[in-house]
């Protein structure tokens, strides 16, 4: 890859560190959806409660993202990244000790604080170390690691529950392993020169940078991200349960092992969606690519939820994931190019995580709809959210080729 070779060694290490953090963030957070059928049976709660637990996790992640955005600007991107990985690793493992839904919710809230902090720290680190012409590609590569983490989670769920027969608690215990990655991040990654320079320059007022003449754009970014995250969590929290539930209850009736395989295949499509978004948006522009992905995501979500044929779902899953998640690669590049270095992580944390607060309602709403109207109706809510997100994106300027402030 020519674009990879054109960056210096610190930029490459920064990208690897941020990608590992995001991959393992995905690994830990998605274990919940994968073990959910066994978890509900073990702790005896329904889909509405399951959705509520995921919602409070996302609310906590939003708070963590806001806090860690500020810490990344003040302490440094690398230090904030290390702390976030440690927090979500420790409390993922703690979920394995839960004996009630309340215990589980508490551990998920604490996990969420670390999960929310990883994205803003990692996105700022990558944005500030990579050349302008390759920033979108690098952030797309970083974002693609989410799909790899989801695939790892599906593989671990299958191996621990079906091969080893150890049950859902042991799946969570594996989630402590990402903490080991922090040892390498601590030794191998330097803070960006842009961050050091911004620390030495005159401070930028956060209120002026986010609002004032930027108010319209900041609000549009928050609302757009609210819709895309609503769609993501509304769909992916209950998609494994939809695949596992019996046909009589509106599901497909797959075994745990087959469901894990379907999720794995879906995430192959997700990975390609992430990595190609940066390449396409560098050619066609951020806005045009973003809107195209969102509209196609809505179409394929409706196709996915309207069929009960397992082979059709196996074929549609990767295509749906390609469009329904690939667009997230563009958010880090756009926000990096809109806000100045001294408050970049804070701004990225704000626009991403205030959107996450609004989207936290998705698992609860989808869980309630699943109880009353079935899983297909619950998953179809995501299609409407994608269309609304596309509308808000039209307000945001196209930043293709724009350097950092």
C-alpha cells in the first residue's frame, strides 16, 4: 500500500495503536449481543430489560466519550487511549460475575465509560499524525478494526460456549485480555507534534470553536450521528437474537454456532465497508459518499428484515453491513478537518457522544418493539434512522482535501 509507506513510523504506530484499541473496544462491547440469548436465560430477564441494559451502557459511553475527549486534549492522546482500554477490559470481565440484571447493568455502565473514551482519543491521534491526503484512508483503516473485533467476539462466543462448553460467564472473562495491549501502547506510541504545538500556542475557546458560526454544523453533526448510532445499536443489539429465535416467535431458528458464523460473515462485509469508504470519499467527496452509503443502508436493512430464508440472510448480511456501518469511517475525518487541534478531541468527543446519548434509546425502543411486534419490526426501525441521518448530512460542508487547523 503506497499510502501506508508515505507516512512516517510514528504515524504507522499511532494507527496500529488506535486500531487495536477500537478493535478490542468492539470485541468487548459486542460480546453482550452475542451471549444475550444465554444471558437472558441465565439471569432471567426479557428483551425489554436487555435493551435497557444496553441503553444505559451507551449513555455511560457517551459520558465517557465527553470526559475522555477533554482528557485527551489536556493529558495527551496516548494516555487517554491507555486508560480507556484498561477500564473497558476490566469491567467486561466483571460482567462474568453478575448474578442479577442489576449487577450486570452496573458493570456495563462502568465498561461504557472506557468504551466511550477510546474513539475520540484514537481518532485524534490518527488524524494528527497522518498526511492530509491519506487521513481518510487511515481513519477508514482504524474504523475497519471494529469489524475485526466483532468477528473475534463471534469466534470467541462460538469457541467458549460450543467447543469448550463453558457458558456465557467465561465469554466475558476473555474480555480482560485487551488490557495487555496497553503495555505496547505505553512504550511504542508518541504524542503527535501537532498536540505539543497546540499546547504551547494561545488557547482556543471551546464555545467559540463548537458554536458561534459553527453552531449549525455542530448541531447537524450531533443529529446526524444520533441517527446513525440509533440505527447501528437498534439493529446490532438484537440481530443475533433475531437469528437465534424460533420461527414461531418471529426469528430464524439458528443454533448458537450457526448464528456466530452468520455474524462473522456479516462483519467481513462491514470491514470492506469501512476500508473502502476512505478510498471512495477521497475520490467522490465525503458528503456524496456518506449520503450514498446511508440511503443504500436503509434499503438493505429493509431487505434483510423482510426475509426468513437463511441463505438469503447469509447473502444479504455482508452487503447490509457494508453500507450500514462503512459510513462511520468518514466521521473522524470530517470532524478532524472542521475543528482546531487544541480542542479537536473534545470536539470529536462532543459531536460523537452527544449523538450517542440520543441513540442510547435505540436498544430500549427496539427491545420493546421486539416484545410486542417481533424482531423484524424492531430491526426495521434502523432504516428510517438512516434516511433521517442522510438529510442532516446535507447541512455539513464537504471537507475533502482540507488540511487541519
